[in-house]
C-alpha cells in the first residue's frame, strides 16, 4: 500500500473514532472547580494549589485561580474536582508504534512466526493504530515520542495530527544501526545497518526529507569491532542532523558506548546505562551536551517476566490496556521451553522472579542528583511493555530508584514535554498552555502509583472518560 493511501486510511479511521467519548459541545468552556492543581515544575511542599478552578476554552487553558474568586463563563461544562487532583497530561518519551507489546512483536527475541507471521503482526499494528491512540489517552498520556521505526512512522504522526482521539506524536525514522537485525526486515525495515560514514550520511538524508522530530542511532558495539570507527559514524550522523536542526537520540546501554555517543553529539539517551555505574566523565558529557536521559527501567523485565511465564497485568493494565493485546498476553503466558532464553528458562524452572534492575536504578538516582534532566519513557511496544498503562510500571520503578513522587511526575510531564518538543505549549498547568490535563482520584505527590487513578483525561480541551475510551475499542 502506498504511504499516501495508508495516511488517508488512518485519518478516515481516526476521524470516525469515539468523538462521543468527549463530553459537552466541542468548543464549550470547561471548568474544573474545587480541584487541587499539581504543578510538577515546583518542589514538594509548593507543588499543590488547593481548591482551584481551572477553565479551558477551546484547546487552551484560559483561567486558573481560587474557586471562590474565579468566574465561570456562561454555558461552561462544570466538573466538580472536590477530592481530586489535576496534573498536566503525561508524556512517554520512548515508544514504538510498529510493535504491540505482545509476544509476536519481536521475532529477533522469540521466534513465534510459525504461529503469527511477522508481516501479519506488523499489518495488525498498522490497522490497530486508532485503538492504540485511545489506549494512550485513556492512560493519561497526551504526548508520545516514537524513537524509531519503519518509514511509515511518519504517516503515524500525520494521522495523529488529523485524528479526533489521539495524543501528540513525535517520531524518528529507521534506526541508524551498527548491526543488522534480519528478523525485523520486511519491505520497510525499522533498523538499517550503516557500516561507513558515507552510508550513515546517506540514511540521514533520506530521513531528513521526511522532517523527523529526532534522528536515532542504535549504537551496538560488539566485541572485536572498532569503537572509534563507530563513533565516527555517530558523529557524522549527529552533525548532519544538527545542521538540519534535528536532535540526535541514541540507544547506548553500556557506559563505554554512551560516552562515545555523547562525545559524538548525542542529545537524548533513550535508555539507561545498565552495565556499570556512571562516572564523572559521563555526567560531565551529559551536562556539556545538555542531554536528556530516559531510563526505561521496566522494559527488560517485561521480556524476562513474559519468557518466565510470570507476566501478569497490573490493575491499571486490566483497566486501560488494549483488550486484544491483553488477551494475546494471556494466551501466550507459557512459551515453549525451546523459545525461552537459557537464563530465563532457569528462572522459570525455579519459579523465581527476574532480579531487579539495580544498576539502572542506581544510575538513575546518580543522574538525577547531578542535575541532569530525566524523561519518563517506557519503550512501549516491546514484549511485556504495553502501550499506555506501562507508564505506571515505569514511574513506580523511578520512585523505587529514589526519586520523590513529584520528581517522577516532573519527568513525566514538564521534562517529558521537552522530549516531545512541546515544552512551550504543554507540561505545566498555566494560562495560555494547551489544555492537556489529567484528573486523578488520589494524590500523586504522596505516591506516584496514584497517577494511575485516572478519573478524566483532557486533550486539546476535550474531556474523555477513560473507561468509555477503552470500551469503544473493538
């Protein structure tokens, strides 16, 4: 199918989405009264303004003030926020729409193509985009960053912009990689190997023609390969991206490759350093580049729990995940032994849970304490990391790492908006900002788990009931 036809098809599907889930006339003002407004950009103790009224008009926040003195415009839809908390819409700084989160989505990790051919899985994910968009909004996520996928990623961004029900979507194109990944290679591969500086520049040029929000490098340094030569490729890619005004995102999970990526000009590390503790040189390079750090703490555990037969949906996932994906996860809960990696097979045989991601947790705390901006991101779409409610697993692990609830919330809103290139319009609750908001039934500043207690979601001034959004998914 041609890309233009795909875009038109997606737009038509999304345009027919559940507009009925939005409450009230399309342009009517909305007034949240008697609500506690949470300001994640502030420190704990100053982050909550109690008994406020927040008024949205059209797509923007038009007024904020004490309920006793804030005028409600005639004809406004009034929502009583008594005993509730209003936060900015969440941002997920690392997702992949070409993947679903189910066991069929990464044949390079577990080959189940005899059950579901990979081409069929990718086609399903394309056709399922309207539902995936709803799942993100139902989970309170009003902006996402897809940091790498096939060229059809760009049609996803276009479709989201045209949709009735969708988060804001930023995208990167195919991953510029140090290695090939043949099991994922269809006619439009998400990962493309570049062996030379010239090949790297040529691939960047192809992507820049589509105006990516990021250029992405998959920095895999295998034993015996030339790290300096790989760093030269990353530097050439970074230079080309920066000349076009595009930031460079890099997958680099070892300290050695992360520092090489930063020396080459990386702006956004989309995973934790997971092999050893970060050092002073790494922190200095992050500060020099003014780089963002996205730890993705849950995603590896998602694979391990699924392969070990231990993956179970959380309460938030039961409520807010795509029902079709949840059913698939349940059907494939016990994978055949020959499909399970040996270390996980041993865990499964012993009935033990995978070990905690302790190095990543310690590194996150060290990075945050050094004053480096941290972004909440899940790597959603990978096996066991579902689009939408996986954000609550991720935020809980960030709190476990030692970040306070308000610091985690800041990573998921104010700093997350920077990762999504929306820092001038979203990420805080203020007059003139886009009305992307989440109404919660519990205080997220006492425990970040309360961020999953979603009552209503507001996207561009339209109010959605998350349960109705999920119920509308076929």
